[in-house]
């Protein structure tokens, strides 16, 4: 069963600077406007992410987790340093 896209036919414009079939299959163009930016209605004002939380050394869960990694990394044994540098850890 053919889809709606397959039922539509599209003839690409021809001429200098226009799309041309390329090897190996030399397939015909199938869809117009691919690669053009989508048209969106509305505003982008409400699409920005919130600001990151301010840096703090107050003992939050995230700070504790990151600090643990930092402390462990600063106190590696010789074997652990070898593993870290070889990508084996």
C-alpha cells in the first residue's frame, strides 16, 4: 500500500545551481523543500532553558557527588593512575 508521500509526484527544478541526480543510483528527487528551515508560529521567548543553579559549596547532594569524584581522583594509587591513563577504568 503506497503512502501519501509515495503517491505524490515531484519534479525538481532544473538548471544551474539546482539539484541533480547523483551516482550510484541517479535517483529522482522525491520531496520538495527538504533542508529548508521549518516555519514555526509563535515566539521563542518561552523556549529558553532556565539558568543553571548558582555555584555553591553548601553540601548539596550534587556537590557531595562531584567532590567525592574529585577527592578520589586526587588520591589515586600508582595502579589506579596506570588504569586511568590506559582507559582500563
